[in-house]
C-alpha cells in the first residue's frame, strides 16, 4: 500500500476531502443500484397478478407531488455527494482553483439530486395513473376464484381481466352466494377496493 500512501500524501487537503466524499458516495450509489435491480429498497417488482387491496383509488395526489422534501430522499443525497465529489475533483485537477471546483461541484451535485427527485416524482405519477385506471374494472367480467358468501360482510375473491392483465380482487355479491368459476360482472368498487359483482 506504499503507492496509495504516496498518492494520498501528494494530494492537497481539498482533494483529500473531495475523494472522501466521492468514493463513499459512489460505493453507496452502486450498492443502491444493485439493490434496486434485485427489487430491494425500491418500489418492488411488478407481478402479473397484482392485488387490488394495495391500491388506493381515492388518491389524487400525494407521492406524485413535487416539493422541497422531494429533493432530500436518500437516493438524491447519495447522487449529490457522488457527483459533487467527482465534479470537484475533475475541476480541481484541471484548474487548481478551489472556489471554482467547489462551486461547480455543488452545481452539478444539486443538478443530480434534482434529477433524481424528478425521476422519483415521474415514477410515482406513472404508478398513480396506472392505479387510477383500475376504476375501469367496472363493467369488466371475470370469474369467481374463492366462493363469495351471501353475507355481504364476508368476502370472496374474483379474477378479472383488463387490458391483458389479470387482477385478483376481493369481492362481494349482489346476486347471492356465488360458487367458484361462476362468471361475474363488476358493478361497483367499494371502499377498501372491494369489488361488487353480479352473476352474468
């Protein structure tokens, strides 16, 4: 490790600080990317049979709205330190002007943080828009998956297909008890994303 010690000692204090920011930021960014690729730490993987229970059809804003706090997500902060550090190092090596290196590093770092925040915002809006379209299940047909009892306080489950996607949803019946494989039509969606179905 003699070469590292010699290289490190040959750096001035500002470059040492920038490397101490850039290298951990880069490591965190790589780890974060790997975790997201494997569905850990992100919104999770999308399955072919989503559960409508997890959907809030009444949502009209929320996570899709962009505010100042949207900038300071963990992903955004990691991106800021990574880009700030490396931008500062490049400018410092090229010019040797400390204020310019720190200033441009901050600008590029902030731009990266803002970009990450906007990507998160757009992703949230796409998820919301796709979720809101679940209201289009009304009028669609499907089949009973788990028998639906006559008592409307108890629920069964139905499989409903829409836009080439199959949804498994909790349901109550307007047509009395319904056995497995009974064809049904969705007539309404109640609070808690429970479908109201009738026998076809």
